[in-house]
């Protein structure tokens, strides 16, 4: 399983997980390469999905690998764009332009909660 | 194996399978995405770190941006060699793309700024470094630019990104602005200088005006003084004229009295005093007249109309705009014999007086006319001693404030003025009077308060004027008795009386006549011989000369002794009556008279 870069140690991770399950907030990270077409599409799409299905309970970070290429190693990013769901567990990874909404929802385990 | 360990093992295997499955899922997912072209870039791990390979088609956006942008974009290596440049940059340096790539960018920067650029290149610090410089275009022009240099990390070879912004427009605008400001400053400076100059001019004008005013005031003061002085001469003339007759009377009667009293008489001394005083008076008038004579007078035949016409322009300037000037000359005006500047003075003084009588405007009329004045006329004006005859009249009329009788009686007095203190010398009319008298004329004022005033000046018409004679001693001598018959012609009764008495005293027989006509009558009726005609020169009706001529035709042996009170005759060079004449000047002592009489008879 890919490591979660954010928590500093296991305790924090656990606490966070606890919080999430209480809050039910989705923590998402989208890796892009600047304004390349797919990156742009992915950015647009995930934003739309979040607004529509997770309004008020999501935390989305967009990471431009052109600016910070070293961050790719941490999450072992191979192809760009890649979306990573940190929380709620389990972590999930989606690659591509995220154009098919059902697949994204299924992949992120977003139900009508 | 026991059950527990096998179920643990089972669970472990299940978890592993689960894990593998999800990993496989993800891997397949990734492959799927790649295959379906949903991916722009791949991350490649190198020993130098992660490198991102972007698919060419994904690059398009950026490339378009770079090519479209208005700035020049250049990628250079650490030696300044251009690895890439966009179209705009090539345009800036006016070279085709192929020629720019591979060139050292520093060769396109002005010499002066190359060291600075190098310094930026060498320092590999993070962040953007900027400088302002100029590019050398291939066609030789210098293009002002701003350079923004930034280091591109993770690139091999180490590269820099250079963004070149064309400052020409901005510079132009700066220059325009500066020019406009300079222009404005200059215009302001010019305007200020202009205003300062104008101010100085104005100040100069003001000082000039002040100076002119000052000068004018000085001149006016000078003129005032001169006028005062000038007045005195003609005053003297006027005064002396009237004085002469009075002195003649005083001296004459004094002498008569002395003769009758004899030296023992108590009154003798008193009369001596009167005589002395009279003689002093005569001496004084002589001095006054000498002073008046100093005024160079050059009489000539003058046309009054012409004199007025020539003065008209000056007169119009003398009077204000609210006064209308009307000139009515009589056609065929007779000439007068006098000094032209004296004539001008009469006219000007009268006009000025008339002007000053009309502070609120009005009409000023100047008229001339030929007139005949008879005795009755003179008597009406209270003049006993007069010379009726042909005159030229000058009348100056104003529609001003007029004068009452009391003022009228004083107007010719020297220093009498009705004007406020400081204006006028009080000598204007006195001067006119003096001149008029010098020239054997008359002047009268007609006025009523509120009705305006007319000043009338009468001057003897030339041709009637006798050329005066020379002579005039006042000799005193003795042994002057005689018994001859003397026809005495004198229009002043007092003087006539006195002369007759004196002559009687000396034993002469006297035939008095008050004027020429009477003299002729008397002479005609007298049957005896008339030895001497003693006659005044200027008389009304017939002049002394005429009487002499008339009587001479019938009495060719008759001698003539002329007398006159007009001492100014002495200085007249012209026209001595034909031949030698005997002449005695008034006032005379009766001894003097008798002496002259004796002389004339014995001639």
C-alpha cells in the first residue's frame, strides 16, 4: 500500500482516520503537469464532482509536478494526471482525465452519503 | 500444522491476495488510462531525481502561449548560447529564426551592459533577475528592452529562461511625457518672462508717466512765473499810459501854483514837495516803460481774422471738449498794426478766461468786425480822453457764469482774480489791458451774472494810426516868455486847461480847441496870425497830423509842435512825420513845454 505522506506518524494517522470517520471529509490530491490538456480536464472534472457530490466536505489539493517534480516520488506517481484519495480509508488511486463520472465515484467510494 | 496457524496463514494469504488484486487493479487502471490517451506526462526516475516527460501533443498549449506572447522568450545555456527563441525575439533582433538559434545572446546586448548580464548569468541564485538594457538589432537600431532572466532547474545542460520585453513604446511614452513636461516648463518660463517683461514695461511706463507729469508740473510752474513776469511789462505799459496824463496834470498845476505863490509863501514848500513827488512819479513811469519797452515788439500789419484762424487749433486744445468753439470772422476786416505775438496773447488770454467761466461747458464765440467809434460811444463808457475813429473789434463771448458790477470794475486790475487760489495769475486780463493800451486800443466787458460775458477789444484800424515821432526831452530852461498866438489842440480837458494856463502865464495868447474839427473852425475864424499849432498827436476824429496839414494849407508859416502821452512812440522806429518835427512827450514840466514852444516858434 502506498504510504500516506501527510501524517507524521502512525498515531496521527490513526487520529486523523478517526476524525475523518467522524467528519466524513474527503481528502483528495490531484497530480497534474501544469496546463497540459488532460491535466486541465482532470482538474475541471474533479472539481465538478466534488462540488456536486461532496459539497462542503472535501479538501482538494492540486499539485503541479512541473513546479514540484520531486513530490511525484513520494506517491510513486507514474502517469499524470493521477488522483489520490487519502481519506476516508482505504486510499485509492485513479489515473487519467477522470472524464467518466461513474468510474470516479466508484473508485473513490463516493456513495450517496 | 494446527488449525490456528493455518487460519492465520489463510488470512495472511487472503490479505496478500487482496493487496495484490488492488495493486493489479491500479496497475491495469494506469495502463488503461495511458492506452486511452488520458495521460499527458510520465514521471521518470533518474539518478538526478524525477523527470517529467510530457507528450508532445500535451505541450501545444504552452508552445502556443510562448509563440503568441508579445515578449521575446529565449532559452539560453550558461554560455549565453540561444537554445531556443520564439518568433517575437527573432523579430526584435531583425533576424530569421535559424540565424538566431545557436548565437550568443550577449552579442545582441549593448556593450555597456554585457558585464551586468554576465553577472546575472553567473549567479545561480533562485528567482528572477531583471535588468534594463538595449538590444542591437541586425539593422543597427537599438531597441530598449527589459530582460528577465531565471534559472531553469533540472535541465541538462543547465539553462536559463530569458523574457525580453520591448520598452520602445514605454520609452517613447516616457520621452513624450518628458518632452511635454519640458515644453510646459518652457512655456511657463516664457510666459513668466513675458509677464515679467510686461510688468517691467508697465513699470517703466508708469515711471515715465510720472516723470512726464513731474516735468509738466515744472513747466507749468515755469510758465506761471514767466507769465507773471511778462505781465508786468505790459502792465507797466497800461498803467503808465493812464499815469502819464495824471502826472502831467499834477506837475503842471504844481508848477503853476509855484509860479503864483512866490518863494516866501508858506505853501511854497508844500507845493515843492508835490512837484518833487510828481517828478519822481514821472521818473518811475519812465522806468516802468523802459521795462515794458524791453519786450521786443515788432509790430506789423495784421489781419485779425488770420491771426484767429492760425490760433484755432491751439485754441481748440486749450478749451475742453464740453465747450463749443464758434468763430465768426467779418469778411473784409481791416488790418491792425501790432506785434503778432501780442495779438496772439490777447486772443489766448481772453479765450482762457472765457473757458474758465464755463466750468460746465457752453459756447465760446469769437467775432471780428470793422467798427466806427464816435465820441458819444466813448462817453458812454466813461472815457473822456478818447480817439473816435475806425477800429477793428475782437469780441470773445462765453455762456458762463457772468460777473456782477463790482467784479467788472476790477477785472483789469493786476492780480485781481475770481479763480480759486493757485489757479490763474490774476494777470490775464491785466496783460490784455496793457497790450491793448500799448496799441492804443480799448477793451470793455459786458456781463450780467448768470448771463455770460462778452469781452470787446477795439484796436485802431491801420491806416488811421499815425506814425509816432521821436524826441521827447524834458528840458528846463528860462527866458521863455513870448507873445505869439498858439492854437492848442488837446482832447483831454484837464491837460488843455493846464497848457493854456501855462502859456498864458508866459504871455502867449492861446486859442484852445478840444479836437481837430474845432481847431479847424477856430483857425478859420481867427483872423490874426497863428504862430504855433500845439497839438496832441492822437485825437478822436482828426489826428494832430491831419489838423496840421489842414491848417498849413491856409497858414503855411504856422509852426507845429506835436505832443503825445504815448511814450512808447519813442521806441517806434518807423515813420517820422515828414521832415523834422517838434515833439514833446507827456508828461512834461511846463518849463519844458514852454521851452519847446519857444523852440518851435523860433525854428
